[in-house]
């Protein structure tokens, strides 16, 4: 990605041709990210599937590239399933998760993908579909939630999805009743937390559930621990510490504001002390991605007091994971054209961009990352400048970032801002056509023959066009 | 001294001079206020007792549970005090990071609630953090809780304004020290003492110590975190400096090894921070000065914290017969047998089959006739020598055949003649359709 940012001519040409904003995906990086997770599997002697959580990006190129690796795909909608199948992902390497309608269930069963069921009702619906339509016996995993802890009471955030340990017995009854339609292959969870203790508790809970299955004579062999491995968006811990300290001081009025209208990102001042908590993604996360998985597997199970990785092995379990964000680390950026740079009377400098906060949804996800300026010519002024980034919607709230962004040099109209490392969730997850503004186009960029090449995202396949040697 | 309740023994701790040969300051008499000698083990006994006392009668009548947001000493003291009055105690915390304290609280009968970690997919509409929500739930009346609220309760300061501070003045012959140094957690002790001392001498210089942001020192806050503390008033401190976990441990080692003071990390941090600050001043001084720092609690609860950060302090001699000392060549020489061979071995009952997996996994499914000795226990047994005869045939089984090969190599090195490892482990056995049973 760093290399790509020096290709000014290439970047400005594609934005001129295809418009702003423009999503750029870098599919070649995926294989490295998959390999990093695989290395952790090897270290723990574990087998199992790495399912890419498709929801993190709508790109074709990324899924097609992934079809060429040994990874699978976690699809959470009918269209995502169609897309994964169309991209060449083997149905045996697809898991369908999330809320599902009948069409989604039908295609999942028809194609032979694993169905990660959220509830007993979903299992019942699937079983009746399979029976009615003469579909093949379908592999299912049951998603669990609400894990109970012993000793210390560990609060986990309440989840809309999954069955509790008590309801699990009912789900298994149902699967046993419909043994011709449903084949229980494992249990699953996905917890929306960065906390490892909750995941350790959940993983051990899954092992307990598998034990219950074995007691009943069933033989599921898999535990799917979902996603949420995180990304280290900011490598330098000192920068993050300095910024959060300065933000706290700004909220207390002890320094000049760092944000639009003194926005506190969850913090507020009350009688000279700060209340609330910082509602931001912890940008500096040295233990993230594959390293997070490694740490989790090395952690002791709370009750059995043996490392979770060893327990999975002891129980002969395959470990499945569904990383979205972490698998897309360094796999893309969003380019946006600068429409105007203006100095306001109160001293603020404003950069208006031809994109909106939905196109680069960093703010919505609480991730603070500075964009990189791609100048067409000379900078608009020497030295760093603190600016606010405005979007192209006629909404007061349409700020790409409510934080003042300090750019190393002043941009001019026509320059580009490159929002780096935005492939996971910030590129198109929230994009809308409000005000009939276009949703950004997407291109894939890749290295071939020692140079950068690009094509429209939908044109990308993991093979290279070759001209015949004369 | 005869008393009716240990709560009467809270406070009146000694003020002890630190040997100048240890701290090396030429013009400063340095004293430690030995809060670790409080009956429940820390400076927080004072705050806990002062805050809880007025609430106890009502709580006993209603059968309320005492609640506090604490992952350390306050929880410990409150758990004891609640127990003495037949009440339950619940501690709500972000993370219990010190295992000894967590175990101690459970031993004392406390209930511990850990709040969930931050959300991975941030939900920006979730304006209220779990802590704030918990706070609202606790302060709603009639909920069956009394909340001591140490971060906002003025009695936390009063405990030191009436107790710790005046005791220091009395022990210094009616004078306040020139310098006062304390670590800041809830700010109760530093604020209370500083206020009491300044009543005697407005010129007392107060040094507040907070943890470096990238570090964790149990019991105190970082510079950002102190701003969340209701009792924290920056005007109390002439200077606020940061200390690292390394500083705290260096100080702790000086106190425990040279000063007969079994201090925990914040006591060590206060000593180290005080000496560092005063050393700069010392060079300029012509007259004698006195300085006081607080030793908050005891070292025993922090052994795992210390072991994690300074493993060399616990250097133990390597143990005999450890798989860690095997070379790759040793392991390569271990005898292995494949699934088919193992199946014959098992049906012919050639010898003992030892399954090294966890007991729960073994109970769920295992090879018929095998016995379970989990690898950690097996390792422990082998440190003592062979637990069976040299000629007793043994087949070792683990998940993928990796650990069992290492133990087979170790047994061989220990002189065993007939040990093999199941190649590919029980997973290969399963994949080949080998029979697995549960009892
Ligand atoms: C079931 C499930 N799996 C996987 C993921 C991917 O999470 P992440 O991108 O944080 O790895 C999600 C995210 O919402 C999810 O709901
Ligand atoms: C070990 C330890 N040291 C220091 C302190 C700081 O004391 P205070 O809360 O009065 O600032 C605490 C308080 O929680 C503590 O537990």
C-alpha cells in the first residue's frame, strides 16, 4: 500500500476516469493475511477452516482472489452466498451465518454449504425445507450465546443471536428428530468484543456443548469462534497515547479543541472531571489479527485451566474462524477528490471532499486514521495544517471526521486524499445513494510484471492476461 | 492492646525512617507511612471503614449487598467489613488483572462482576458505557444495594484528612513534612493527607504519582484515567509525575530487600518516585528537609505480577527429566507406530496405553482400555523418575502424535526399553475409523 501511494499519476488518472470516491482493493495482499492465520494454526497443530466474513467488503476481486487460496467464505445474505458461489468458492468451504430468509436457506441447502443456525426455529425451518424439496442432508452448526461463568461473574454483552446452553439441548433434540435432513457438524459463537476473557469462556462453553453431543452419540467435530480479531490501525503506541491524553485535556477545556464543536467521542466534562468513556476503536492494538488468535489459543480455559488450543486438540476439534476486518488488513484504500480548501473566519481550515461520511465510514466505526495527501502538483502551502474534512451531503453531520486532522502539507482543489487501510467495513459497508449521490466505483490494483496494473473490481479474476510471445 | 473489633485497629500506623544509606539523599529525612500494617492489609482499610460505617445499620436492616467498583484493596477491605456484619459484598470491575486478589476476594465470599470488553464493531448509538450503566443501576434506590462509591465519596478523603494526615504531623513532633509523595488511585489518600498537612504548613510540596500510560500498576491510575475520578483535583498536587512498572518494581525490591518493608508495587513506586524527585532537589539544599511517602499495601498479592515482569527474580534450577531439554535428534529416535499397528497393539493388550489429553476430552471419547494421565501430570511424575518398570510396554497417545513422541523420547532417555508413540495421534486414529468409546 505504501508503494502504491507514490504512484501519483496512476491514482489521479483512475479517479479522473471513474470519479470520486473510488474504492481501491489490493487482492494480492489477502494470501499473506490468510497465511498469517494458517501459521497460527500450525503452531497449535490445529486444522479447520478460515472463513472470510464477506460482510466486511462487497468487492468481487477480494472474494475471487480468496477462492484461489485454501480459505472459505462466511456469507450473511442470499446475495453474498450467490456471489461466493459465482466467484468459484467451493460450497464445502462456505458457511451461511446471520439472519436468513427461506430463499437463503434453500440455496444454502441446495448448494451444500454449512448453515450456521441462530435459533431452533431456524433449524426447524431448514429441516422442513430440506424435507419438502428433497434437498440433500444439510450440515449445520448451532450458534451459542449467553455463556455462564463460574466463580467470577463475567458479564458479556447481550446478543440477538444464538441459543443459550439450556436451549441447546432443545436444538439438539430437533436435529436428532430430523436426522435425515440435518447433520450436526459443530457449534459456533461470534462475540462482538475485543475482550479475550469472554471469548475464552465462550470457547470452553462450546467444548462443553460438544461433550453433551458426544454423550448423546452425535459426532460433531468443529468449533467456529466467529470473527473479531481486530486490526492495529496505528503502529505507534506513543502517538495514540498522546492523542487520547490531548483529547481528554480538550474535553476538560485545558487545551484548544481538537474536534468539531468540541465533540468528545463519548467523553464529557462534569464538574471538572471527565465522565463517560472513550467511544473509539483502540487504534493501537499490538495484539491483533493472527496474533490475537494465537494469544487466545494460548490462554487457559477458565474452568479446565488448560490452554484452549490444547483443549481443542485434546477433543479432536477443528477450529473454524470468521475474520472479516483482520483478513482485510492492508487490502484497500478509498480515494476522494478535494473540491475546496478554505479558511474560515474563526481560523478553522476546511477541506470539502467529493465523497461523504458513508463512503469512508471511519467516523461511524470510531476509527481515527489520518488520510494521506496525494498532491497533483505543488502543495497549497508549506508545512502542516489542521483541517476539518467535510462531505458532499447537505447534512450538518456529514463530516468525514469530527476530529481535526493534521495534514503534513496543505492540499489544493483537485488533489486526492487517500484513506488507507479501509477495506474492512469502511469502504462500502454503509455507502448509500442518498441525494442521488453515486456510490463510489471500485477498482482492483495489483502488481504484475514489476509494475502496477488495475482493472474494474468486477473484471478482476485471480489470473493474469497474457499476450502470446511473438 | 485489647479491642472488640478489628476495625478499631484501622489506622495509627507507624511512620518509619528509611535508612539514608539506602536512599542516598544527603539533606532529606525520608519517612514511610506504613499503611500496609492496617488490619486488612492496605491504606484502603481507612477509606472502606469510613465509607461503610454510616451505611451499615441500614444495610443490615434491609439485608442490602455492599457494592463497590474496585479490583483491589478497597474490595478486599469492604469484603471483610461486610462479612463481619453478615452482609454480602459485590465487586464490579473492568478486569481483575491480579489473580491472587481475585482468588482472595472469592475466598472472602465476595461476588465479582466483570464488565464486558469494548465492542469490536463499534456501535456509535451506544452512548453509555457499561460502567455508567452499572452506576445508574446501583444508585437507583431500593435496588438492594448500598454503594460506597469510592471515586466520588467525600468520606474517602475524610478518612485521611482526619486520620492519616494528622498522624503524620503528630509523629513528626507537630510539624508537617516539607514534601509529601503519594500514588493516585481514587485520589482519596493523597487529597486527604495533603489537605491536613497544609493546615499546618501551607508550603508543603505535594507530589502525585500516576502510572505511565503504556503500563499497568495495580491500584493506581494513568494520567488520563485520573480525570475520570470525581475526587481528583489537580490543584492538590504541586507536581504530577509518572512512574513505570519498572520503577515500581525497582522501588519494591529496595523496600523488601533493604528496608524490612514488605511493600507492594505502589509502595515501591512511591519510594522510587520520591527518591527520583528529591535527588534533583537534594543537590541544591543547605538545610535539612523531611519527606513522607505512603506504602499502600503488601507484596504477597503480587507474586504473579512480579513473575510475569521479572521472571529472573524467581530463577529456579532446571528440573530433571524435562521434555524441554530434548533435542530434535532425541525426538527423531523415538519409536512410533501407525494406526494399524496400534490397533493390533490394543487388541492384543500388549501393554498400557496412556492418553495424555485433558480429563474432560478423555472422558468424552478415548481408545478402549487406555488410561488418562494429562501431560502436565505426566511431566510432573517424570521429574521424580519412571512411574513404571523399564520393560513394561507403553503406548503414548496425544492429539496429533507430537507431544507423545516427545514423551516417548524422554522415557527412552530415562532408560525405558519399550515405549512407542501413536503416529498422527488420536486424530489419525479417528480419521482411520478407529473405535472410540466413552464410559
Ligand atoms: C457471525 C459473524 N462472523 C464474523 C464476523 C466478522 O467480524 P470481524 O470483521 O470483526 O472479524 C461478524 C461481524 O459482524 C459476524 O457477525
Ligand atoms: C495498591 C494501591 N496503591 C495505591 C492506591 C491509591 O490510593 P488512593 O485510592 O487513595 O488514591 C490504591 C487505591 O486503590 C491501591 O490499591
